[in-house]
């Protein structure tokens, strides 16, 4: 039996309207809402996507941050 896959929630629950991802855990609302019903393989698949989502989200934030500094 495999270890249950934990939720990636870090209690920073704020949705980014442009991406549709939570800025804390990088999941979509559907992924958050259905997490407890997802099978373990699907949870692992979501976890595997999160680092790339964070990179993409940060890349989109960078121009806004750079513009604010000038």
C-alpha cells in the first residue's frame, strides 16, 4: 500500500485571476475542491505540475514587479 498523497495547501488561499491558480499552492479551484476525491495517481500528477506552474506564474509577475520599481 502506498502512502497517501498530502495536499499541497500552505494556507495562502488567494486565487490569481489571470492564471486561475491559487498563489499559495498553485492549484486550480477544481483541483482544490476535488482534492479529497482524487485518486492518488491524479494527486501525484497535480503535484508534478506545481513547480512549473510556479515558474510560469512568477514569470508573469516579474514585469509588473519590475515596472513598479521604476
